[in-house]
DNA sequence: TGTGTATATTAGTATATATTCATATAATAA
DNA sequence: TTATTATATGAATATATACTAATATACACA
């Protein structure tokens, strides 16, 4: 008689799962990325407008957006030379929102 | 007429909130800490048994447990010279579990 | 073709982090 | 007391990370 593997005995996690999970949380572990994702909660924004709004260098924002894009947490659409970024992972955004609500009492 | 602050306009997050949120996710962003917390899902465990189970040095486990304890993600009880650690934050453990389930298809 | 604008990339640097070894502390038993 | 066991701590090191300045690329338009 076997138990369902998610109960009773904790198997060690396989390497791929560990990597994906740790990378996901790493994305949310940096104040700059949190601020960027927080901006993208309700609307899409261009790289420059994100930079201006948050008082960050264009280069800094672009680097962090690449990080988030690699994890498929954001996506973009092009309009001329402007790239509009928006969030692309409901689960992660929900976790972020909940944790922010939990942390700040506004 | 003011909107509820959580709608329409995204205010920038205050520094304290950013710190708390980023630290919370940082706790979950390291494979070693994930493995430790994963072990503590269902039971309490001593430092040495965690180290043995995960094939880690006692020192490594102790350092990471201190990190987790500072964030109040784990607590411990003493029995003689042995300290039994267990998880102490349902919200964080729930996020971790969900993200693991989402990442691995076992 | 050139010019201007928006974004991406590269390389360098400073800081943060995880691990390890060696040692310290704490509780217990003999 | 001394010895033993379990855990914590401090210092050193290697790696990872975030930011910046400078430059490259991509697109639009004259």
C-alpha cells in the first residue's frame, strides 16, 4: 500500500524543481524587480517610463526586464521603437500581491 | 473623490515594505533553504538529522536555520542538547508548497 | 542615405551570499 | 570535575548579484 507521494514522506526535491522554484523566488527577492512588477500590476509600461517613474537608469531597468522575461514573468509588445512590457504569470503576481498586502498596512 | 489606494494608481512601495517582501522571497530563493523547509513541511527535525538527510554540513544547516529563524519562518524547541526545528509561517509554507507543486510534475 | 529615439548588450566594479573550517558554547552524563 | 554530544558562531573564501557607463542595435522618418 503506497501513500500518495505528497503525503507522509518528504522525498528530497529533484534538481530541476529546485532550480525552477529557487529562480522563481529569486525574481521576487530584489527590491528593484519588486518595484517593476508592482508597476505592472495594472498596466503595461515602456522601459523608459518605468525608469522615469522609479528613478532608475534605463540600463538597470532593461537588465531586470531581461531577467524577468527569461523566467516568463513578463512579456512585451512592440510599437515602433517602443517596447511595452506587461506581466505574464498570474500565479507569481498573485503571490507578490499577497505578500505585499501582508507586509504593508496601508 | 479618492480611489481606494489599491486600485487605479500604483503608488511606489515604501522602503520597509520592500525590505520585508524582498527578504521573505529571498528566504525561498536558495536551494538549500528550500530543501530544509521542504523537510519541515510535515515534521520537526533536529539540526543534525537535517544535515544527514540532505548531505549537508552541520554548520551549513545551522547558518541557514539562523537565517530562517531571524525571519521567523522557523522556530525550535529544546530537548536536552538537541534542538528540534519546525516551520513557523503558514503563509510562506503555503507559497512554497504551491510553487513546488507548480514546478514539479510528480 | 543619414539622424533621432528607444532599447539591449557588454564589461567593469562593488556588494551580497553560501559554504567551509575551526572553534566556542551549552547541556548532559559519568 | 571531565568527557561527550549537539549546536552556534566567526573568519575566510569563492561565487553570485546588481548597478553603472559606454556602446551597440533596431526602428522610424526625413
